[in-house]
């Protein structure tokens, strides 16, 4: 059984259908990419999985549990955690306070301490800036903080929404290296990313979303060499 099984997922904003009945799955240990242009429904997909927006129809099963109508707070507790687009860190709180907030659903003090150390190992820059306000961090450091905060919730499935957006190329490489590291340590990843080539290069499989529908899916390495995918998303 898949870790995440999405069937016939539809989401509408008023009269506008944002998702037209998509189905896909994520297996434990994978990195899966959702590729598509702006407005294709990628962020809507993640928001509906994490319970931030209501689904019009369809079903979402996570770790054998039906979470279709479950609230976002309960979904986080089950281990499905989203890193939002645009980072959304708490600007007037310190780096450490942001990370502690990530663990607010947990009671296991020893586990929280261990995960704090893990985050500081993955992101040494956050350790250096532990007492600084999040507002003083660069864009790349804020992205690291948003990812670190999500890891503090102890996710088994991490949803990443545009983690490389607005970052310098050298930082993009670092973020992708860290995504692979997180995955190696046992966290499954569902990645939404404008940089299609980067996303496909670290993924096991991928789904192509166009105007709320999945038009293609397959092994990520095969999609990199697919002519239609190349011309639409990989700059020819």
C-alpha cells in the first residue's frame, strides 16, 4: 500500500475548477515531483493534502488513514507536514523560537532535543544565527529555517512548495542537496518546484500538471529526456 494515495481529487474556487480530479501516489522513501507552469494547480494540490483548503470531491489516504476531511492540525500530527511557498517564517521571533514552534504538537522532550541537533547539523547557518530574529536572515537562510521548522514536527512525508524560489543558483544547489540528505535519512518528499530540471534530477518519479489535470507521469530520468517535457519545462 502506498504511503499517500490520492484519488479523483477535485478542488474548486467558486465557479473555477482548480483541480479536475487528479489521482497519484507516493511510496515510502521516494522523492516525487509535481511539475507544471504557474496556475497549473501545484500549490492547490499541496494545500488540499495538508488540509488548508477543502476538497470538492475525491479521497486522500495517508499511511492507511483517510484524511480527506481531516483538519490541518490533525494531519500535521499524523506526520504530513508542509513547507509553504514564500517561507512564511515568524519574522519577530528568533531562529530557535521558530524551530521550537515547529515541534508544538510534540511532547517527547528528548526527541525534540535530538531533532533540534539534527536541524543544526543539516543547516549549520541556523546554528550560527540561533538567537537572531528570523527577519534578519537572507532569503536562503529563511528557506532553511522554514524547512528546519517543518522537520521539527517529525514528518514522515514532507511537502515542499517552491523551495528554490528567488534564491541565487549556489543556494539552490545547497537546498537541493539538503532535500536529498533529508530523504536519505528516511523522510519521504513531495516536491513542487518551478525549476523542473533540478526537481527531476533528484526525484524518483514525477507527475506533470497542466490546468488542474495530470497529463503525464513516469520515472523522473525518463521525463528529463522526453521531448514534450523538454520543450515545455526544460527550456528545449
